[in-house]
C-alpha cells in the first residue's frame, strides 16, 4: 500500500550499544516498510562490536549514523539523535526489535485519525520469541512510581482493534510529535536508562496531552524480564527521582505514608532477591545528588498546565508486575495500597484488569 497523501516526514531514532546482532534484523525490517516518508538515525554509544558498520550495511547508506566516544545512556542518546533528525514525527525504536512491513504506516495513520490532544503514540508490542503473546500494549504506572508492562504474556486476542488510551507508552517503541518533544525538553538525560518513558509521558500529560496505543501497528521485542543488580539500581534510582519530583508538594506529603510502606516492601524484596546493594546504591546516589530532584521539580513546573488530580485516573493502586510473588504479604501490601489510594488520590477511577 502506498504512503498516505501529505504524510509527514518521520524520523526513526535508534540508540545502540553493542547491538550489532539485534540491529541486523531490526534495520532489515525497517528497510522493508511500505511507508516511504521516513529517515533513519542511528546513534551508537561507543560500541565495540561494529554496530555502526552493521547499520551502514543494512540501510545501504540511507541512515544517518552518529558515533559517540562514550556511553551517553539511552535518554541522552535519543535526545542527540533527535536533534540531528529532520522529521515532524519522532519514533524511538529499540534495536532489539523487529517491525511489521506496515508498522510505520499504521502508526502514522492512527495518529492522523486520533484526537488532537494525543501527543504520544505506541504500537502493540509482542514478544519476539512468542509472537502470539503480548509484551506490552501500554505500561501501567503505580502512584508510587513503579511501572510495568500491562497484559504481559497474555494472548494478543485480547487487544482491541481500534486505538485506545494508555497510562504510559513503552520506550521500546514510541512516536512523539517533534514540537511536543521540544516543548518538554526531550527525555531527561539524568535518567540514563529506564523510566525515561514514564517521565516523558507524565510530563506530556501535565502539559495537557494524552498517550495512545495504535494496535494495528505491530512490533516484536526481544524482551525477557530479569531484575539484575544494574537494572534494579537504575529502576529504583529513577523511580525515586520521579516520585519526589512529579507531584505537587501537598500531594507528595499526602502520599508519603504509602511511600514508606512501599519502601519497606521494596527493601524486603531487594534483600531476598540478592539486589539489596543495588537498592542501597540507588538511595545513596540520590542522597548525594539532591539537586536532581529540585531541578526536576522546577522543570516540571515549567510545563505543568494540568493538576495532579486530573491525571491520577490512569494510575494503578496495586503492584502486579511480573516477578512479584502472589504471597500473603504481597496481597496485604496491595490491599493497603489500594485502600490508601481511595483517600490519597480522590478522583482515581476503579482499576482496570485488577490494577
């Protein structure tokens, strides 16, 4: 099928770090798109496996290639690549993905047909090695800052046919209007990696924009859930930065009792899973750099046009992410968090799908 008339130029941004094997298939699928108005920008974070050479070969010289001498991290890498691109629409795509031939066309078509206040879009994302299973069709966001893949490993048969609103678009693949991306200041580079998608979507909502999934656009992601010490460090560090910087001060005070209960539970989980040192390091890092939170609060205040109470309807009140055991203590924790949310988050609608 041909490209829609007057379709905007799309910049597909890929940040690689020793991703040569994954880039091979990812870029091959990109070059097979039935949509023509797009460019590819690959920024390499000081890889040692020839990632850029693979990118040049697979795109036949059609991609803009950027090499860096150090690992900037995912967030900063995306910002630099976006600045070097030309498209009206920015699509951030992980290198460990494969896309359907009509993926980009369906994503752009959904945006064109969507509401005017939709600022961020994502496709349906399936598990690469289980293509009839869901990786994510929008990430859940708990009011304490935890985020996870909604509908993870469920059958794709549960996915609606038409576009629908989601709490958070997955950083594995999301599309953002360039104008909005610039207004928000791009991804927050201080996150380095993980949770930058949560933060961007939250700031977009504070600026009056919404987040949607276009289910007819399909991506396959080589995602395996694993909480390594390195991942726990960044997930917890960035979650804490997000929590302390994102709410109005009064709202933050109201949530602190639930926060401390959640922290105790997180410490118990980290210690029992062998990631206690990583959890401790995340807390120490924020204690050593409190300006991360204060600068972040100031940046959020500059784009805020919406009150917290208008956003909490999309938040989960219970923790249901993969890997969390269904034990009596976890059920008790979730019961407390759900009851507490009824008081602390007035206006929050009933959870969907038990979240």
